[in-house]
C-alpha cells in the first residue's frame, strides 16, 4: 500500500488528488462505490478485477463515509466523470490521443461532436462493440486491435459494470494505452443522453438522491436495496475491528 492509498476492507482506495496520479507507468483505473462493492461480494471475477486495479477511485459518498468510519481517514469522492475531465484537459493541452470503447454508435457520435467543441486539440478514436453479455474471442481481438491501431495514450471503456472492469482486467496486458479506465455512465453523461445532476447536488453529496428521483425504476435496487446491504458489511467490519 502506498502513501496515496487507504485500506477499505480488502481494497486499497486512492486517497490523493487526480494531479497525484502516477505518470511514469501503465495504469488501470477503476472506481468503487457502495453498489459495485456489494455486487463484487457476489461476483468473484468482478471482485478480483477491482482488487487488481492499479488505482481504485472512491466514487461514492458511501465509500468515503465508510473509510472515515472504519479507519478515521478522510478522503474525497472522485467520480469517473472527474477522471474523464481531468484526463481530457491534459490531453487537450498536449494534443494527445484517446479512444472510446463502448456504448452505441449514436452515443459515440455525440461524444465525437462535443469533444471537437470542448477539446479541439484531442485526437479521438471510437469503437462500438456488440451489445451482448459477453464477447467472442474474435470480437475481443477486434476491439484490442482497434485500440492499438489508434495507439491512444488513454483508453476510456464504457460497457457498464461489471462487464467493463472484467474486460479491462482480462485484456490489460494486450492494450498499449498508458492509462486504461472504466468510466461507465460517463459516456452517456458527456454525450447528453443521460443528464447528470448539477454541481449543487454533487457537492453536497446528494447526487445519488437525484438519480434515484429521476430514474426510480432503474436505480431503486442500487440505492434502496443495496444501501442497507452495504451498511451491514460496514458495521460487521467495525464490530470485528473492535473485537480484535
């Protein structure tokens, strides 16, 4: 564990700022929130993918609060969107290259148009994989070849969790990008196909509530069901700590 990481149960969660990300080595960056934590407890392959991250960002107020409760360490939430804008800003300054792997052709088209306006110096590549639960060997090879042929510095993967994390874990060593990151919903947020809550709600830690309010049918299990499940894990760990 480095001085920019804090323990969170079995995980090592990043505790620095995005400016402190290591610049000298190949990085695989994932995020963890209360929902992905709970899903990973039931999906060993997903859990291993998160555990094997080079950087695991605390993308949720639940994880931030849990770290403080269990270890007394104060960290800040860093969402996948924060990572995207941070990397895009730097790439625009240097005229760098990034690749978007995932989502639909229509969403990628909207990202391409917005990127050209917001970050005109960035050179971007795009690939929309088949919409299916898993990919064939040939499909995986086509995706890896498409990324490497473009030779990006940064690979953004948006296939939804846990598929995107598992895919990156499986293909990390085949990908030439300096930074590979699973950012899921950020594709839709940036394209404008899904509206992210505004900065006010994000800053007061209530982004989850607005997403639940706007999409109750899709989000209720994530927050209403898995919220108490997550709390059980945290209180069980606190009880274990106090007994030892």
